[in-house]
């Protein structure tokens, strides 16, 4: 039985070590302003022009209808 307690203790410690680093990047639900947006509009890493063929890293056909938006890195 003590081996089970030891495994649970090690797993709990390892999972809690990652929590502080994650909290610094996302200080609250849906990002810093709560809007689900992390980059500022004047961020130089974001492309200015955007179309179906320009500044597209990859594309895939998805069957059916969906409700989603682009994901930027």
C-alpha cells in the first residue's frame, strides 16, 4: 500500500511543478484581457495581408458545417 501512496505523491508533485509556469502566460481565463486574444494588433510577427492563398501555412478540407476561427501562432 505504501508504494501506491508514493506513486500518488510523486505524480502530484510533478503535476504541480508545471502550474506556476503556465499561470504566468495565462494570468486569467481567456488570456490577459479575458477576450481570448493574446497578440496585440501592432505585433510585427502577424502578417498584414490575409487571404485564402496568401500567408497560409496549411489547409485541409473539413466535411460538414462547423463554427470555428483561425488559429495563429
